[in-house]
C-alpha cells in the first residue's frame, strides 16, 4: 500500500517506497512516578528521563510519522511529473493512515529532488554530513500535515 509503482505499456517507469513508524509521546511531557504514598506528577527532566513503555504508562500515546525511503523514475521518463505524482499519492495514503508528518533524506547535490520536495512543502530540518556511502551530504526534509 505504501510502495507504489508507475507503469507504462506494461513496463515499470517509476516507484516510491515508504513506511509508517509509530513513536511514543507523553502528553504535555509529564511522567507519572509511583511513590510510597501513591502517584505524583513530575516535570520530565532531560537528565533523568528514561524511556517509558505502554506497558508501564497507560497515558502514553503514539503518533504516526511517514517515511519516504526511495523515489526512482526512469531517466527517459523524467520531467514529466511522474515523480511528483508518485510522491503525492504516497503522501495522501500516509495522511489517511493518520501520520502527522513525513520525513525523508535526499542528497544535497540532487537539485531536482530538492526542487520537487520543496515545491510540495517539505522543509529542511537537518544537514547530515557524510550521510551516504559515497561521503555525500544529505538534507533531512520534513512535511507537516495540518
């Protein structure tokens, strides 16, 4: 459902591969700690905080985040809107699945990909130095849904 292939005359000409991750989030970043006298609320301290699981905390909620792992379009088919259409279809499926945002990485030197994603509303979130095996830098991009 999150891997979409574009076909022309029975041949593949493009594809996008995505996934959805779920993360635990604490409402208002407050943890409930059991004490000898009962339970009390404390502000979560970054130095002392530890991961909490749904088994230990009934008030822990999850949020869904989409991830675009790969977009590929046959070189002869580029500049025809196929990549844009594949990404838009994937984004719509992730939005309908309840994702709050979608993230991806793309090589800094890939100007066409940067234009495509920024045109769709993605913003640069982080520069990842020497991210790829060829030592190429990447940008982590994110699109937030309303």
